[in-house]
């Protein structure tokens, strides 16, 4: 799994990636300089939990993908079974191209069968 | 004769567009004029128009795109030359110059910050690199008032002043920031420093005399920043004091635009035209709904969902030190929600999963351009 993350991190503009459960347990991570496992896991699990609760309130299942763009960076969350792939990106990247690589990585992790209910 | 008539017609088309911009200055008219100048080979006019446009409509997606393209073309040669110098014989000054072009000309703060950081890793005692790092953090601080940006800004500017106590910009920004958060005792030494080498600076002298004798609002700098962040900006008293000493506003840090609320409410129904649109909403940053439409039922559920998404995104972005939320999209098996922040409002559209992202993006950009106040 770490290899898949490392490969994903070689894409232009990817600063780091992590597989984390909704409870904040880090399954695997490969974060770049200046990013800490604890912080990313805490932010990701907090966001995923809050959004999933809000979706349940309107009768929707959990999120399958959430892309957050901010002034100086982007974060992508993708559902991969009982955990989420979280990718930290540079603000300037071409999102359409990078999302293909992220979706590919998410698919490969899902296929590994390690992240299943 | 053909050549002259072609030139004549081209110029006449441009004059028509210039008149149109004078009559009705909108993001679309300015972007259209800049593009036309570029096509006609009038690159100086194109650059000037692009600069005017980004100053007036900094949040318009169309203006931003046009500005980035034109400035990239305009600076291409110099950028290539400096980039090559970095690859072959990296020098501190080259990092600083390149970072400055990305900051001032291209408004690409990320690339500029990256270069300044990279340069500082190699040349930690280069004043200009600390200055640009501090300036960019100041731009970010001025936009969102995040503690991290404020602290990093001061850290780099203090380093710049340590290397050169007569650095006016660094002293000026620090005097302003310290005043804004109420650290008056820390602002004073920077005003004193400015007045030593610029004794005729009336604004610095006015602020200095106002701050003398004032008790700081606290001792812990981080706590002072956090207090400002909690209320979304400086309080009235500190803001009034800081405004006595205006710091040069770089184009990249233009204050956020505003929406014309009535037009925003009326035009929200434009999203009906997006294939698969289920609902759309525009709300202010306090969660108050300004306008909405729903293809079926109430849009209250969407409002609650959007508010949760927006506040969660803001919180996540701040904790990750990536600035403030600008855009987002959420996908769940039954719905897709697209959101964008513009003019201190949040605009969201819920669509079917089959709706093309590009058509929603285009509709959102057109909506923003139609409701932004110049």
C-alpha cells in the first residue's frame, strides 16, 4: 500500500497521501515535508465524520469523494471501503488530470482487499 | 490597400470594445478587451487591461484565467532565463527575483512562496528572501487573519530586519501587523526604526504618537493573533489605529469583492438551465440564505448540508495551513454538490451524478461574473 502511495506522490503537485479510517486510525501514509501524520489524520477523520453525519441526515449514504480547494492547497478524500484515501495537493495543479491518478490509486488499494469491511 | 483596410478594421473593432468597457465595465468586457488586444499584437495594452481587470475583479474566474495567461506570456522570456539560471548556477538573488515576479506580476503566491522557501533553504541569511516570504504571509494574513500566517509573517520579517535594520517594508508591515493585533509595545520599535532613517514619514510619526503610552492587549503574541482570528479580523479600535499607517497594497492582495445581493438572489434560478440541476443556493458567510431554487421540495436540506460542508472545509483548510476555502465538490452515491466561495458568499449547486462537472463549473463562473460588484 505504501508503494501505491509513493507512486501517487510522484504525480505533479501531489504533496503527500494517506490511508486513514473514519476514526482517525492511520493505515498507511507517505506525507511530504512539513505534513504530520497526526495532523492530517485528525483533520481528515474530523471532516469525514462530520460530512457523513450531515449526509445521513438528508438520507444519503456516506461520501464517495470530496474535493476541497483552498487558497493555497487542495485536499481530496476518496472512499476505499472501510477507510479513506486522503491526498494533499498543491493549489496550482490541473485537477482533472490528477484526479485520474488519484482514482487509479484508490482503485488499486481497494483491489488489494486489505481495506474491506 | 488590403493591408491598411485590415489594420483599420482591426483598430475599429478594438475601439468599439474600448467604448463598451467604458460604458459597462464587467469582468467579461475587460477580459474580452484584453484578449482582443493580445490577438491584435498590442501586448502592452493587453497587460495594462489585465492589471486593471484583476484589481477591479480579483475574484472573477474569467478575469483570473485571462490575467494568468497574459502575464505568463508577457513574462515568459524572463521567467525562462531566471529558471535556467537557477538550474545551472543558483544564487540567492535569482530566487528572490523569480519569487518577486511570481508574486507581483503573476499573483501566483504559491509558486512565489515555494521559490522563497527553496531559496531560504540554500541561503538562510538572504534578506530579500525573508522579506518576500514575510510579504506573502502578510497577503495571506490580510485575507483570512489566520494565526499561522501572522506568526510566519512576523518570523520572516523579523529575520529580514535583523539582517538589515533599515528595511522599510519589513518594518512597516510589522508595525501594522503588531498594531492590528494590539501588540502596541512590539509595534513601536519598528516605527522608531522607520523614523530614524525616514524622519519625514508623517504616517509613521502619527501612529507612533498614538501608540505611545497605550497598554498592549496582551503579552502572548500567539494568543493575540488567535483572538483576532476568532472574530475574523482586527477589532474596530486596533483597525482604526493600524489604518493611520497604510501599508502598500499589492495587487495580489486586493480586498475581497462583494456580491450584489439582489442580483445574486434573482440570478440563482439561472442554474435551472444546468442539465441535472436539483437545487441551488447562495448564502452569506454567516449561513444566512440569500436566494435558492429547488427542482422539487424545499432547499432547506441543501442549505444545512452546504453550511456543514462549508464550515468543515474552512476548519480543515485552516488547520492544514492551506488558506481559506475557495471551491469544493462532494460526491455520494445519490447526489453531487458543487460549492464555490465568491464575494464573501457561498454558492452551491446540487446535481445528478451524471451532470458534467465542466457544465456546472461554467455555470458557476458565469453566475459569479454576473453578480460581482466592481
